[in-house]
């Protein structure tokens, strides 16, 4: 399900969880940097923006890893790549454990958004430091809330798609839950392509994440097996 490309850097991160950096992430950051510089963007702003973006994705995946570890589920690695990132478990978890694990990533982003927004407001009201400090805090908050909503889109393998299927399994058989989640995901996967074009056309953003239409179709038909 995950398409990461070659891994070019490995290190041990927070909580002792190994972190791997995919080549596609470096290429995407380099592409954004090049487009930004040729478009006249301030180099300092561009560097801080891209650093924040990668850090936020890492903290999101670290939230998944923490939820695994506190429930006794070992974590094999966190991978950051051009399409985002994922936290890979070393062994399976129960459905209830998975609900907490999946939900924790977006909740980390929601918490960071709230905290950064409050601190930015306090900094502005109290006149602490340069104005740009509060601005960058608010930028950090904004990126977090964007990632929060993005990850809740009901497509696989985003958290929203996985969480939808897990919650449906509370009310029906796993196969029926998969079929409904697959049907919902199929609609979003089809609409994803015109949405990507509109995002690029209107903002210049390039996103290397493409939900599989075939995968969601197989889920809807009840034919997909993990």
C-alpha cells in the first residue's frame, strides 16, 4: 500500500523509534525550494516553511508511534517520503488498539494547532519579540490544522480512511465495513485527480500522494485482503 521509493537516510528518533527518509521527500523539498526561489520567495521564509512542514509530518507519525508504544505494540520504523509518511508496526494490534493508534496522529496536529495559535496570540498581545515570531508561530499552527483535515479524508491509507473502516466495524461485520469504506474512498479517489490539478493550478502546490482507485474498488467489491 505504501510507495516510498529508495531510502537515503536512517537514524534513531524520539522514543527510540528508527526514522527513514525517502528519496522522494528530498526531491519534493528540493523542487519546492527551487520553484520558490525562482518565484522570488524569501530564502529564510522558504527554509523555515519547508522545515516546519517536514517536522509537522514527523510529529504526526510520532503520535502514531507513541500510541503504539503505550499499548505495548512495538514500532518497526517511521518513514517520511514525498507522499507524507507512515508509522510501521512490528506486529499487529487489536481493532480497539488500532482506533487509538490511527486517531493519535491527527490529534497531535490538532493539539499543536491549538498550542501554537494560543502562543502566537499571546506573543502578539504582549509584544514579545519581533512581529515575525508570532507570524511563524501562526504559520506553524495553520500547517498543522491543514494536515489535520487532510489526514481525515476518507481514503486509504490516510487516517480518515482507516478510521472510517474501524468505526464501521463497531456496527457491522468487517467485510461489510470494508465494502462501505471502499465505496466512500472510491468516490474521493476519483475526485482526487481533478482536485490535484486545481491545487496545482491555483496555488502551485504539488502533492505526491495518489490514492489508489483500484484498491478502493476491490474493497468495495469485498475482494481486498491485507
